[in-house]
C-alpha cells in the first residue's frame, strides 16, 4: 500500500549500494542520472524490488561499463548495442542502464523510432504516471523526486493513468493496454476512466502484438493475488475475445423451461481466485482457468436432465494443445500437466458424492501420480456453490478422500506404480513376441492391483499372470 516518504526517507534508502556507486561514477563522468520506473513506484508502495532501472542523460552503455569496472569482479556486465542498453548484475541486484530518449511510432509497428532526449522526453514516453517518477542520483540533488504527471497522487488513489493522451499511448504501443490491466491486477488498482475508455477504443490494435508478449502479460495476470481483476478488465474492455476467445465463450447463463445454468466465466474466475490463496504454481493456476473450457462446446439441453456438459473434462483436455500452440505457451510437460488436471478435475468431486471405495482411491492415485495434491487443491477451489450446507458437505467429503489417499498410498504404494511383472517377463515366460496378449495380461495385472484383487507384490502378481494366461490358453515355455 502507498506510504508517504519524506526526502530524508528517500535519501536514507538510496544511501546504500548499488546507488552510491552509480552516483559516484556518474558525477565523475559529469552525467545526469536517475532511478526511474518500477523501482521508484515500488519504493513508495513498500514493495521490495531488486530490479533497478537507471536512465542517463547521455550514454547508458558508457555509464554501465564504468559502474561495472568500479564494482570489480563482483559484477557482471551485459551490453545490448542494438537497443542502446546495458545490464549490470551485482549480487542480488540487477541494474538496467539506458540513455534518456524520445520516441515516435509508425501505425503498423510498436517498434519506436528512437532519438536521444532529456529526462522530460524519457518520462513522456513512459506507459503510466506511476512508472514515470524518477529519483536523482547526482550528489547535488540526491534523492530529489521528479514527478511531472503527479504519479504520487495516482499511487495514493490506486489509479492507473497514462502520462499523455491515452489514445496516443495505446495506439503507439498496444502492449501497454495489456500492461495497464496487468498492473491493475497485480497492484489491486483501478483504471482511470479515460484510460479504460481508450483501451476499449483501441482494442483492435492488439493484433500487431506478438502472441509471446501477450502470453507473458497473461502469465503475470494469472500470477497476481486476484487474477479475476485482470480478466474482468480484459472482458469489459473487449480485449478478451480478441486474445482468448475460448475463455470469453464461457460468458453467459441460459434459462430454459425455468432451469438455468451458472455463468461459467464468473465461476472460472472464482475458482482461480480461490486456488490462488493456496498455490502460486503458474500451471496449476492455468489448469483452474481452463478446467471448464469445453463447457460451451459440450452444452446440451436434455428434457429429462436439464442442462448437461457431458465429457467436458475430456473435450477440454483435447482442446488444450491447440490453445497452447495458438498462444505460444510451452507445448511440453507443463502443457501435459495442465491436460492431466483438466481431465481429472471431476474425479475427486465424483468420489465426494459417493461412498469412497479403496478401488476408486487406488485408480485416482495411479492416474494422478505425484500431482494428486495439486489436483485436490483444484477440486476444493472448484466448490463454489452458494449453498453453505452443500459446500460444507463437499469439503468434509474431500477431507475423507484425503485421509483415504494417505491410507491407501501407505498400504498399497500405487502412486506412479508399474505392475510388478513386466511385459518382458510375460514374453519370456510364454515365448511370446510383442503382441496384444502381452498387453492384455499386463493390463489384467494392473487392474487386479488397483481393484484390490491382489496386493501390489511380485509373487502375487506372478501367480495372477499364470492364472490369467492359462485362461487364455497360454502355457509357460
């Protein structure tokens, strides 16, 4: 939360490394230098940060090289000549150096035409007032705040606002529309009405932004304390159907013959927020966002049952690779984890409805493997009924499911298990090549263990193999 800082407070905060070194080196080179942007914002919000943006009226690369030399072997310098920037890493600090500049844009690109500029030029090009504040590091004005757009007032009022005319800001660089929503979600701030209206007017401009940059902003929204703030703003501004139409399709409730279904968009955001209280796992949060993603395509009206969404978990699992590819999200084990969560998210709820059997618990453990605890967190977050008795009953049943999971795992060790008898042993025992009978025997052994017919032990599994093979007319060689 915003905290007012006196000039003495600011000077005291900046009178440590690495600020003192930057100040000393800049004065030695007769360069005007400032801390700017997110670090200054977070200082006033009392949010810890180790990423420091340094703007220099002159060459940012020249100052970075000199600072790295001064810091010696404890620092690491990276220079990015094409961008006119440099980075110095020292311990836990990361300092980004850039020369003050002014920018202009062409209509079909967010890449600016850059010229050297003053501090004022550099502040004019910043995305939001709260990111345009700068603190001087030169000894003569050490710690003095430059705040031309009244960013401090916007911090105090929890407001996201552009420094200049918002239509120009967002048309020039449409990614700033996503950043506005992201900061609102991360900080719990409001969008200034003129800023919000400009996002709505310029939403189609998001089409020139790469999928990777959009996905990066979405991930940051999802990782915020209450992602629903961000997704609600994306929806209300009209950005959501342009960047994530599958999620937008969840919106709306329909009533027929007096029977309605819930708004699955609102439900999804509620599930996501609830999950975020218990897990900061990005991909589990994606699972919450996508757990009902197939409900629009599986929705049917049944005269006997009312509204149904049969197999939405299986259909959702199949939709995820297409969504991840389109959004340039990783199509690796992280995607497969999300698929697994979406596929299985109904299973514990089904168990909570019925008497919990050992066999059902074994199969859930086998299918979920090491992700069983994540799955249970997702399923508990998915209980959003307005009926407190129903919520209490489900959560109590989930407690019983958790107890049973621990008991069965302790006794039967079925999490990630492989049948004690391998396919190779089956082939050797009966002189079989790789074939359907081998797979069938192995599957029978697995099911017998999961159903509790035999224990998860080698001798019991081998005897069961011999019995099943004999019924199939197979004899050991």
